[in-house]
C-alpha cells in the first residue's frame, strides 16, 4: 500500500522518527535496529525504548558497518522477538545472502529501507563537521529528488556508492521513497497491507498538505541516477580488469596489503566462525621464512597476502553485493571492493547468479 506521511515545517527527520515510534508503539515491532546519532555521526543501535528514537537518524549518509552483520548477530537461525531493522539497499542484499548461508533469519523480521543516494567516508565527514549543518542534509535530499549525485561540502561519495546500481531497496516490508519526490511536502511510503492495517493508515495521503506523486517522477529520477552510475561502474571495473590482465596481474593490485584482515572483518558475507587465516596454519616457524629468503634471495614479510585475498575471492566472490565496506576499512587504500566486484561480476555471470535474488 502507498501512503504519505505528513511533514511539518519542511523537516523530514521528525516525521521519520514519529513513524518509527508508531511502528514500535503499535506492536508491529518490539525492537528496532536503527542508526542513532552519536557525536557528529551515527552508530547502529538496538532500541527497545521508543523515547530514544528521538535521536534516530537513518537519513545521515554514513555507514560504520554493513548492518547485515548486526542482523545476523541478533537473529542467527531464530529471531527471538518482533524485530524491525532499518537497512540500506546493500545491507538488505547482504542479509539475503546470509540467510541463504543460514547465518541469519527473516523470521519475525520487519525490514525498513529507503532509497539510497549514497554514503560518505566517515573520517572525511568528521573532519569537516559536514552533518552538523542541516543545510547539507537538505542538499542531499534535493539531489535524491533530482536523481543526481550529491554535491556536498566538497566530499565524494564512497567509491562503492559512486558505482552502485542497486540504490532502490528490494525484498523489504516498508519502503521510504526519496528519489523523485520533494519529501518536504510529505514522505511517500510503500508498505505491506497488514502493517498499514495495524497502523490504521489508508491509501493515499496520511495528513493535510499537497499530494506527493508516486510513479513517473520517481522512475525518471532513478533512471537518471542509474545511467551515470552504470557508466562509472563500467569504467572502474574495466580499469581493474585491465590491471588484472597486465604483466603484473592481480598481485600488483594487492601489493601494498599489510595483512591486517580489516577487509575480512568488515565484509558482511565473510561469516566463517573458524577462519583458516585466524588459525595457526599461517604461524610459520622462523626457519620457514629463512628458507624462503635463501631460496628466492628475498621474501616478503609478512607473507601469504595474495593467498589471503585469493582465498576470500574464491569463498565469497559469487555473493559479493558491492557494499564497499572492505575498501573503507583498508588502511592501505587498496580498492578491495572494486576488485571483488570485478571478479564477482564475472563469477556471477558464469553461474547465472544474482546476489540477493530470492
């Protein structure tokens, strides 16, 4: 069902917070996983007290983690309560992959999501205090209305977001629309009929004010954004493919890896409870390194970096949803996400596999 939440004083955030409280107070959900304001940013939190939703801010375009990891932690194979989760499209896609791998459950889960114009690297935003200024969030929503890339405070979207071709959420229960609409006039929401019935909402407008259209304007804005993103994606992945087929091959892409395992920790699909790379399998005796150095004349320290990445590519390349959290976590600025997207796209094509396809 399509309805429109009233927005007062052109301020979208209170309307969104009020709606989330309504979901909890009505019994649709008992617990809500949602980003709460924390300092100058947001951090995901599991909320049981509706009053604390006054600091909820799902609109702030920052991602500390891919929250599919958090949903996996609170559901496992069984969801103990009626839980609502506010997720970005890439987080939903990662969650669906985890469900297939029996690492999360959709039982008693209400998935809430919004159109996603993209997110920014947290250190860049923190350094400039970008989201202290309400005008920047307003500009971000204006860009979503037009289906254009946000131009805010001289910041660039995260690498993965610049080439994201899935900015509209799928496989969800409540969809909050941002693309192609002026949300200051009203917040368009699509939800399952049974949820609307509990909330006592009816088709169309949920309060006074002008009508906000569904349909044509939305699809036009999405098409405009997708055209630009697809071009960026093709160029970026083409560059990676070119490097992988050069003389240096894939080894050159991972040359600056320090084997910190940050990418593995940040990846929502990397789920093994006992990981080979966290065992003693690669804790070699000193003689191992000395023998390698004598044999080759010189040996890299610490070793096995390429083996680490090739193992991960083999393990989850098909399930990669291109969220790019691995790139954000890398201290050596390796474009891990683009490499995985490039390889994953080829693997997915071979097996006719689409991550998050139910």
